[in-house]
């Protein structure tokens, strides 16, 4: 075989190897791109659900102030629906037949009601319950006519703790909230493979008693300096995993 023929054969083999390598790189890139976009889709899905619940809580507080009346927001864990209504006198925090709904939001099937590390649909997934005069009133938020929160009595509905020190990883808007024990409506990504991944909390009165509504994302240990949460009320939204 001539030198030119050998070079031609070698060139063909080299081009074939190049093609195989390029296809492998392309396949890997497509795989990583698919995983990346799937992660983005999951984040957008849970973010939209968290924003939907937060908007309903904000609207309930606004209606309480506007009408100078008690407004109750209840979460039905079984039907996955959040409903708010005006509580006519005498206030009992129950939705009587004559009390018309102010708003409602159905939580998508792709989202779980689940506290960090807690059971799906468990007692800590909606930690606003057990009011002093009626402990059977579970999974609800009650606003007064001045917009403040009627403080629930349950041990799993306590306000979180402000961090003692502010650092680069623990911002001034941070709070420390254990996996269970802080008040809020906890929303989790059903497709999350790790407990605590993509968990959000809609809460009222993290600090003080003004009725302020917050939307926060759980920071697992090692993802923000503390095993707690950071205020991610938009704008802007920030992601940690």
C-alpha cells in the first residue's frame, strides 16, 4: 500500500473516532442540559405554587383591614385547597353556611404539603392551628381587623429566631427555623429526591405582631451557613440548590 493510501485510511479512522467523540460529547451535553432544564422546571413549578398561596394570604390580610373584620384562611390538606372568608359575628373561626368565600387556591398535584423532614400532609405541614378557646381549629390563619395575627396556641406554630450574628452567608433578613416547630404553610417539591430540597414556607409574623406575610425557602445545612431559612420575598428570587 502506498503512503498516500495509508494516510487516507488513517484519516478515515481518525475522522470516525472524531465523529464518535463528538457524538458522545453531544449526548453528554444533551443529558446535562435536560437535567438542568428539568431542575429549572421544578423550581418554577414550586415557586408558582408558593407565590399563589402567599398571594391568597396577603389578600386575606388586606380584606381584614379593608372591612375591619376577622378574616380566616384555612388549608384543607385532603382536598389541597386554600380558602379564605369573612368571619361574621359572633366570630368562631369556622366557615358558616352564610359566610361567602373571599378567595381560593388549589395546590397543584406536583406540590406536597410537607414540612422539612415531616410527613406528607402531616400536622406540621400547616403550622397554624389550636387556638386557645377551640383546639379543634386546625390548619388556618386568622387576621384581625387591624391586620394583625390571632396568635395560635400550638407548639408547632412558634415564630422563628433571628440569628445572633450577621455574616456573608447569614444575611440580615435571615431567620433560624428548625425542621419543625415554626409557624407557616410548608410547600415541597414532590419530585425532590432529598428531604428538604425545594421546600418553601409561607408565614405570618416571623418577627413582631404586625401581620407581615413572608415567603421563604429552606436552606439545608451547608447551603447558607445555617440550618434555617432566608427571606426570599421577591424581587429578586434567589436559589441555593
